[in-house]
């Protein structure tokens, strides 16, 4: 997923869902199941996903312990594994598209992902 698409997803989601965004993130984290194998770390910053998105993600991660969700808070950024990050971003992208509030580039990116382009 392109970083500009990721930024747009997070900014649109935090703007549209407001304080309910933390509940959406908690649900996505609760539904994540890790598959065996190694995946690379991803550094998430407030500059990348917006201050609101970063704050909501931090709250959702700290809300409770989850078996397959591991993260590291390094102060200036949060580190997640790439498959967990992909799960969160794609699920939010799908919700935005299905609710009709996704901008055209986000919708096109999801379509390209779904058909394997």
C-alpha cells in the first residue's frame, strides 16, 4: 500500500469517525490473528497517520493485552509488525469504501488490491 494512500485512509477515518475511531481500532486489533512467520517492523509516526490517528491507535493498543498483537512504543513512534499494520489499514480502507466516504484514490487502491494488480 502506498504511503499517501495510508495517510489518506487514517486522516479520513479519524475525521469521519471522531472519538468512535478508537473503538473501530480496538475491534480490528481484537480480530487480528497472527500467522506463523517473520514479518518486518513498521514505524508509525504522528506525521504519517495524523496526530488524532496516532493518539487513537496508541489508546487502542494500550486498552488491553491481546495475544497476537505486539507493539513497541519508542516515544516518537510506535513499532508494529507489517502484517498487523496491513490488517489494520486494509480493514479501515474497506470500511471507508463500504460506507461511501472514501476518496477515489483510496477506492481505486482497494479495487487494485482485491483483483491482484
